[in-house]
């Protein structure tokens, strides 16, 4: 019986092999090595096309597909699709942070963290999670939402944290 991560791991192995071949083909072209029989530019072009296909046809489960976030009148529910859903009462929401890293486009490089009064996040989900756009739309309507911090996070390719909502400046129950 296969692991639910098997398609993702197989995909990552194929992507790593593709990257190795692309680097070898570029080195072959730059240093004048003739390892591919004089078809250097053709090999690089074919590898570039294969890389584009790897990106466009990556497994949906690799980025956010199992994750979800939803809200009703009183509760925000987050789920990773494997463990029990995590619940946060809207009145207990104190801040929302976007954490970015440099794993994109291959990984979940934008993750949203929901905090109550506790030090650790109460809810976590990637930007690609089902329902995340509805959540961001809802959050953007609240006082205390920082559009400029959200925009900066979306443009980031660094490992960083951006606080996009703080309840001290707002009452999330409104």
C-alpha cells in the first residue's frame, strides 16, 4: 500500500533529475564539452521544455490541495486534510501573520498563521489552501488589516514574517 506522499516524492525525484541534467547541459555548453554529440542547444531547449512541463503539471497535492480554511459566524476552521481540524473563535483572533520562504514554486512558500493569545499559532494553512482567498477577503474588510504588509509578503522570496492583521487595532467580531 503506497504512501499518500508517493506521487509528491516521485515528482520531486524527477524534478531533481531534471535539474541535474539541465546543469550538466549548461556546463557542457559553457565549457565546450561535447558530451551530447554537438546538440548542446537542442538538449538545453528540450530540458527547459521538460522543466516547464514539470512545473505546470506538478501534482496538485504538492501545494495546498489537502489544506482548507473556512469561516462561519463565530469560528475559523483550519485543516491539513490529515489530522483533526483546528478551531479558533473569531473573537479570539489576535493577529494574522504571513510567513514566506524561498521554496517556491516547488513548495508552500506562503503560509498564513492565525494567533490567539497563545504564543504558538492556533491555525496554519498555505495560501493555496481551499478557502484561503475567501479568508483573505474577509480579513481585508476588518479594521487592523494591513494591505501594504500583505502586498509586501506576496512579493517576497525571502524567509520572512509579515503581520497583516492585529486585533489591538481592531475588533474582529465586527
